[in-house]
């Protein structure tokens, strides 16, 4: 195995041209994160996944799934059936990412009362100040 | 303390109107995540932070900092000096979020060779297929 490019040597999300920044955005983005978490709960077919991720359009879900498949986070499986069924599940790497995301989402959800308090105080200061 | 709204009872990022989804996006977004990780390393003044987060515009950094401050993730401190110096640091909640993000970013950075392999295979299939 030979190194294909310098990028293989070290990834740094702080560098604007590092491809790891794009992958990080794909897994933490508006829909990518929710799709990964959902697939961490169970495998899903497209239509069921769309119901789970409330508010996503068919086009955005399709694009999100393609990006996650391309990055090796999920696998698209065509099941033998008439008509054929397509199912999505996590790869081992996708599972690791989903586990990290779950922890983060739980933290945010659990702290929403504190976040809303902070928002109210901020808005009050802003209203009083400038 | 009384419950102000139903939202205080249970946060669910899968629900399209839940405010936790907005907060999750703020901390995982393109710039929010990098700012939180940077402030996890040390406190920063605006100009130094802008150099650390390679590629962010002054306007976007300013907006990102305001959003994170409003959500109670960071604190903006004006230091006594002539001219006054402004410094940003994490709140305890921001620190917890930054720790989770660091783990996720490390995972993505460490797995970039595998991600790039997956991308190459995907592009090859696409090129050969449709």
C-alpha cells in the first residue's frame, strides 16, 4: 500500500481544505446526524426513515443517504422481493459515529431547559442594552 | 418553578418543531463545532479564534459566537484594558458539548483513510453502473 496523497497522512478539521471537514459536516449536518441516529435504532426502508426524520423532503433524504453511503457510513441493501425492497443499515464505522452522536444529542436534549433559560436571559440583555 | 411550555417536558430532535433541533444544529454546524473545539483547547480573543478556525469570515464567526453565547455554550468577557479586550470561553455545558464533539472529530479524522477508500469505491461503482 502506498500513500496516495498528503491528506492520507494527517487529517485536520481546522484546515479549510481538509476532506475530513466535509465528512464531519456530512455526519453532523441537519439531516445526516438524524439519519445516522435513526439507523442506530434499527434498519430502515426509505419511506419509514422519512417518517422517522420528521420534516425531511424526499429529495434531501435521498441526497443525505447517498452522501452517507459514499463516505462508508451506511450500506444500501436491495432485498429479494417483488417489488424489490431497499433497506439501509449502518457500517461498523457508521455505528461508531452514531454512538458518538447519540451521546451528544442526549446531552443537548437533557439540557434544553438550561439552554432556554440562557436564551431568555440573552434576549433580555439585548432588549435592555442596545 | 412551573413548566413554561410543553417543550420543557421533553426534548426530541426528531420532531421538526423542537427547539433542541436548532440547538443541536448550532453546536454541530460548520462553524459552531470548530469554535467549540477551539475554545475547548483554550480561551480565545476574536482575531486569534478567526486564525484558528481556518476559512471562517469575520461576519460568520461573529454570528456563530452570538448564537453559542445565546444558547449558553460560551461566555463573552470584556477584560479591563485600554483598548478593552474581549475574550471567549466555554461554560460548563459548552465544555461537555465540546468534549463530545472532540471525540466525534477524532473518530472522523482517524478514519479518513477508510472514508476515502469508501468514496473511491462508490465513485467507481457509479462510473461503471449508471
